C-alpha cells in the first residue's frame, strides 16, 4: 500500500494546489470573507476581506482517501475529519455571511463536538478492538472502567480539537505545526489506513500552504482547523500513545493554556499575564516578532516535539 498511498497523497497535493485558486475566487465572489476582531493588532486589521473557509479544499483529500480505501477505519477517519469540519463550517459561515467575528454560539459548538465525539467513539470501538486503558510503559497499563474511559477520552478529544483550533491564528501557523504531528502518527502506526490518511493530510496541508503562507490569500478557518483538530485527537486515541500527547501536542496546549490562564488571572486581578492570547500574539506584540518568525519557531518546536516523541515511543512501546 505504501507506494499507492504515495500516489494518493501526490494526487491530493496536486489537486489542492490547482483547485484552491478557484475556491478562493468563489469565496470572494460570494463575499465569504474574514471579519477581524477589533482588539487584534493593526497588522491583522489589514487582513479583513480575506476569503474564509478555504479548509473546504481538504475535502479533496478526504474524497481521494475514501475512493481508494473503503475499509471501515479509513471511512471512520474521513468521517471524523468531516464532522468536526462541519462544526467549523457553521462557525465560519456565520462569521463570513454576517461579518460577525463572534461566529456561532460557543455552547452550540461544544454540544455538537461532544455529540459527534460520543458517536464516533462508539463507532470506533466497533471497528478496532481498543482497550479501555491508558498505556504507561511496556506492558504496564492503567485500567479504567468503560464509562470512565469514555468520559476521559471525550474530554481529551474535544479539548484537543479546540486547542488545535486556537493555533490557527497566523498565516500558515497551524499548517506548519500540524504537519509534524501527522508525520508522527504516520511513522508509528501499524494501520495502513492511518498511514494513508496521515500522508494524504500532509499533502493537502502542503498544497494549501502555497496560498496560506504570509501574506495569506485565503484562511482555512475553523472549517479546516477543527477538522484537523478532531482527526489528530482521534488518531491519538486510536494509537494509544496517551502519555506522549502532552509533548506531542505541546504547541497546541500552550496556545490553549495561555487563553485559560489569561482569562482566569484577569478575572481575579484585572491584570494580564500576556500582552494578548493565544500566545502567538504575545510574541508579536511584546517582542516584535514577525508572523513568519513565529510560524518558523513554532514549527521547529513542533518538529522537535515530534522527534522527541518518536524516540520516547521507541523506548516506551
């Protein structure tokens, strides 16, 4: 399958690279463009009017994976990607159509995320004989009651998906950070379907990066970022590498934690820890880093985390 998977991923890259300009023109014609929050830095205000929802182009890769592999696991991974992407699409559409930076209701998005997560976990247990335990080291495992495991993993999946969504705040940032994460799962997985899916997603991300790098011609929006988040979270659950996730997802969790800490500290003291959150804005406002510098540094951190996790995976599993 490896050589054929390379063919599917190469076709995905070419399709995304060639079709994205047409999608951008369509989004601009329909006036589905990005509104900008007033509190964002001045250089971000200039991005108002950039076409939003370019993450729709990832459906090309999902379609090619589904056409090539009809296995239940391949279809499951595609479904997880599409369902979380659909939540992001609802959010993006309200932002773009009504030029409302707030987007869809946070409660509604969370409710849909948990609903889809419960349903997807139930389906995954029918496809793959997963254990309701967390691997610790070698054969050591932390056994959990099924209901406890379901609750823990549901919180993990929804939390991780939103952490990854927070990372999509600068031109090309999430793409550059997510590629090493997909690469990690591609390397460690024993499932041909996972290897195919991860390689195809890397190809799609590279295809969109041509248009999403600074200055971006289009934004993937929550349509793309939530889809990426949901799929990566389910890959972590499927591959049973729970103890490596804090390191593998370090950039995503740092982005999310910065927001949580900022809100908590401000409510208690009326002061701020960071100049602005998510934390990538802090580096821009406090240290004067350019968008490209932040993207490169965060991407390098993600690659270092990926390589460290590969080493730990060899030692632990």
